[in-house]
C-alpha cells in the first residue's frame, strides 16, 4: 500500500539541514547574549566608578569649603604637586580640638579673632619633620593637642607651602612632628616670621588605587587625585588689593604653589590669595572589560588629568574623571591687616 503525501515524514537530509540551521542560529544567539552581558557588566563597572568618584568629591568639597577657619588665610589649603607622573597630595586645614570643653554654648561661633598656627621652634624644619613651640594652638580655651598621628599638617607662608601626613609626634618644648614623607625642604626653602603650622585633613592615593583620608581608606578604585588653584595675582589699580577676577593666564590653573614669580609675571603664588580650588579624581573599575566579537582586544588609555600625563597605560579598565571647583568660604574676600 502506498503512503499518502499527507502522512509522509521528513527525510534524514531535511532533518540534518534543519538541525544545522538551528545550530547556527542558536550559536549566534548565544554570542549576542554573551556580548550583551559583557556590555551590561562593563557599564555597571563604569557606573560604580562614577559613584565612587562623586561620593569622594562630596567629602573633599565639604572639607575644602570649611578650610581656613580662624587661621591665617595662607594656611587654608595646600598641596604637593605630583608633576607629570604621580598623583598630588592635597591638604585642607581642619577644625581644632573643641575649645568648649570648659565652657557653655558654642564658643567657636563666638570667636572674633583668628588663631595663629603653631610657631616654628628649635631646629625649625628638616626634610622629614618640623619642631613647634606647642602642639596646642588655643591654650587659653582648652588643654588638648591639636595635632594627631595619622592626620595631616600644613606648613606655609604667603610664598611657600608644604603638606604631609603625620607619622609620629614627640611632645616637649619644642615638640617634634614627624612626616611620613621626606621632601619638606624641597618645597619650604625659606623660613619667615609668618611661616606657621596647622593641623589638616590630608588626601593621598596609594599604590593600590585607594584614596586615603588621614591614612584611612576613604574610597577604593581611585587612580589619580589632582589639585589646581586659582590664585588672584592681579591688583585693582584703585585699591591695590586683589581684584577677585580670573583675568590672567598665570592665575589659573596653578599646579604648584611654590612659584612666586612664574613666567608671564604676576604674584600668583601668594597663598593668601587662593580664591578657588579645582579637585579632580580619576576612578578606575575593579575589573577589566572582557574582549568580545565587536571590539576584539580593544584597550583604553588613561586620560590626561590636570598636569599629569596619560603615560603608557593601555588596558581594558574603565575610567571616569570627575572635577569639582570649590571656593573656600573662610578665605574669599578676606583682607586681614593683622596678617
């Protein structure tokens, strides 16, 4: 009996062709899905890097806005320029020990005169330490030391500045503040009567891409930190005072604050004339992107940030640079004849 056409099945050849076609389609589908997953993971890493950078800048911004409270203006902020190859070190003066330990209310708000910083004493400044007459900057209001191991310190005059992390403190008269770095005299080459020392919050990037604040990990995945300054170097002809205008090529960006007479003229290294600080952080993802069929072995370069060159870094880590411009509220417009 002959089988009707409606009851006939697929031939072996037809089944083999169908399986082959389905295999090709399925393989392509898996490739597309795999690439989409890699793109999603890559974007997620980029978003994580962005969030890390933004949260980091929020805290740095708050510290910087509050810098310079009740101290000479040239001690408000400081940095050590890492040049074209390394991150910067950034310091912003911190609030002193609570002067209200023996009083009532909020004596900080009641203060009307500025505290001086610690006076240099004894051997003064060496490459890795400074000697000060006292560790207590406000002895009339409390009996607490204002410097602490692990915190930061700023040493500055109007023309020169240096900041470091405190490695150790030896009390006494004079007291010795030991730095974690060994290059202070490279930046402070002259001691003047206005050279003073104040405690600070210090921000540094270590070799493990960790941003440290006072030697404590603030954020992971930060590859670079750069500090730039607008220093008002132009006087108003009528008053002879800073004109509070960004009107000169040498006024911004200033990457190092130890250059009292830069090319082009102007007194841009006057540390009491800092009007704005721009902080940039470069965040890097924790894991590298995987190669896919679309990009192959595509690699990314590290971008140039401030005066630091990109170098020869090429990999598949995602990077995001974020900047914030900050005006220290305790410095802007201050003309204190006492200093």
